[in-house]
C-alpha cells in the first residue's frame, strides 16, 4: 500500500468553525460514551464518496429459509438489494483514514427473513462497515426478531439490538490504493465469521462460524484542487485591470489627477530653484562689483 502525506478534506472541513463548537457542545451534553470510537472520524480522515457491499449473509440460512423446513422467504428494505446469491448495499457514507486504516461506512437498508408461518421473522438492518486497522474490519448490524429457542418454546417475544458488531471481516487480501487525492479499497469475497456479540444477538451459530464472504468497494476523497492551499509562487506583475465601477468611493479622485498634481508641483519647484539661484548670482555680482566697469 502506498501512503504519502497529503492534505485531507473530510476531518478539517467537517470539524471547523461552528460545527466543531456544536460537536463539542453535543459531546458535553451526551457524554463521551454516546459516541463510539468507530463513528468518530480521525483528524486526517478522508470522506467516503462511493461505497458498495455485496454479501450473501449465510448460504445455509438462505437454503433453510427458502427450503421446505422453514417454507419462508426474504425481502430487502430501505435501499438494500438482492441478486442471487448476494444482498447488496450501495450509497455508503462515512470516512476512512489510510494512515491508520481505520474508518466507518454506514449503509441504509436491511433484510427481513420470514418463515415457519410467521414464527420466524428476523431483520438485519443498516450495516456499518468498520475498518478496525490493517487487514481487519467488522460489519455492525441492527438485529431484531424472535429467537428459535423462544419460538420453539411457544413464545413470541422479539429481541432488538442496535449496531451489534456482527461479523469479523478478514481484509488481509484487500487492495488499498492511496493516492494524493483519495483512496480506494477493494476486497473481493473476503472471508467473514460471526463474532461473540453476533452470536449473542442471533444465537444459532457459534462465535467464529463462517458466514458468507463479503465483497467491498469503498472510494474516499482526501483532497481536491479547490481545497488545497496554493504554494507561494514568484511575484507576478500587477494586472492592469479596470476597477469595478463601484469599487472606488464616489468622491475619490482618479489616479491620473494625483500624478498630474505631483508632476506640476515638482516642475514648479524646479523652476523656482533655478530662478532663486539666478537671483543670488546677480546679487553677488553686484556686491563684488564684478561684471561692471572699473
Ligand atoms: C417453531 C419454529 C421453528 C422450527 C420448527 C424450526 C426448526 C428448525 C429445524 C428443523 C432446523 C434444522 C434445519 C436443518 O438442519 O436443515 C432449523 C434450523 C435453523 N433455524 Fe429454525 N425453527 C423454528 C424457528 C426458528 C426461528 C424463530 C429462528 C430465528 C431466526 C430460527 C433459526 C434457525 C437457524 C438459523 C437455523 C440453522 C439454519 C442453517 O442450517 O444454517 N428458527 N430450524
């Protein structure tokens, strides 16, 4: 991976002036615990401009749902898509810091699995892809539904948890292409496994069980020509441009009048000096008698 020092836009633009004050006020109001590490952009973060994720969730679960046992189906909601065998999310927003290889990209949309005549009704929604450092990421999900244990016991109480770190993603074979202006991350069929937190939220697969591989593309903008501070160049000659019509006070004199007055005063001073010198010369001659008859 190539990383070179470069100006970044997201952190500086997003956390300047009033917004920084408002964020500081909000942090005081809600306390630091309300903002997770993953959601806090670093100072040098780049702004995500495009992001897509393609993931089949778990092939055996899809087979179970669509097969004769569960006799169910699934639907995508809120902007997610499905094209066999993968669910897709697009339009991710967030940040990425190529120096630390950390970041957070949130996607809208979810999957609702149903089966067993409605007893099974589980939704996984709004994934957040968290880059946790070199070669590693996680996908956080909102998870809600009735557990199999509850359903088999005849209950209908649903559990609902927000942004559970659901799967770990192995990004050791991902490509990270960082240039002066931006960064692109591409991971094709990266291996995934359910986390202990994921198992707690969806208690059907032991922690560490393999889930479907995930394909990720993230593009982030780190700087643009418009936002860079121009380096000081050689001094340039003043441009002989006409001033704007309203750029001069109404009672101000045009520049050429000042020059004419100055030239007139200088010429007058020169003439006066010559005359004075000649007068002094004449007086001196009179006092010494020079120039006259003896
Ligand atoms: C009364 C309702 C239910 C019955 C009778 C039932 C029955 C079963 C059976 C027989 C299997 C084994 C399938 C196999 O090995 O091929 C299974 C697997 C499974 N069930 Fe259920 N189930 C019920 C409700 C639920 C609910 C509410 C959930 C919650 C999401 C659930 C999640 C699962 C999962 C994740 C598997 C493993 C699928 C896989 O092979 O990957 N079940 N269920």
